[in-house]
């Protein structure tokens, strides 16, 4: 079982930037398609960005052009660079496998809180 640890969240003003990291245990992680998800209070968890093992990326319309997902397979780490942040980006952010490429997600990590507010 892969353990996922998210970090990098915080409080930022609208228009600001944050870079999230997802560190995974186990080298097999590099062969997975991975996604960043977010869950805002009272809402379902949603997939906002994803990257295949080969580096192909995909984004939800709500973040396209503002967020960039990347990965360092040697470090078993996936990143989410978030620019031009908006209050509606406020949520707990998680990483996990991309459900479009697997029938089984890993156990969820604790997530990292992102709050966009002036």
C-alpha cells in the first residue's frame, strides 16, 4: 500500500500562488497516473488535475490555465503549482491515483488546507 503525504497549503490572498507537494512511499508510484483532488466544505471531492506516468496532463475547466501539475518520479513526488488563486479555490487538497486509470485508489492522506482570502 502506498502512503501519500500532502504539504504546501496555507493562507494566501486572491491572485497569489502556492505550490503543493505530494510525497508517496514506494517506487511503484512512478508508474501510476496521479491526480490532485480538492474538497471544499459541503461539497464532494473533485479531481482538478492529473498526470500520467509519461507526463501527459489534464485539468478541470475551473483551474485550466492557472494550475500546473508535474511529477518527479525519482523523488516519488507530484506537485501542483497554483497561480492566480481565487476564493473558490479554497479547499482541502489531496493526491491519489487517477480514477480513470485504476479501479482502486490508495488510502487518502490527510490533505493540505488551501485558503484564499483577503
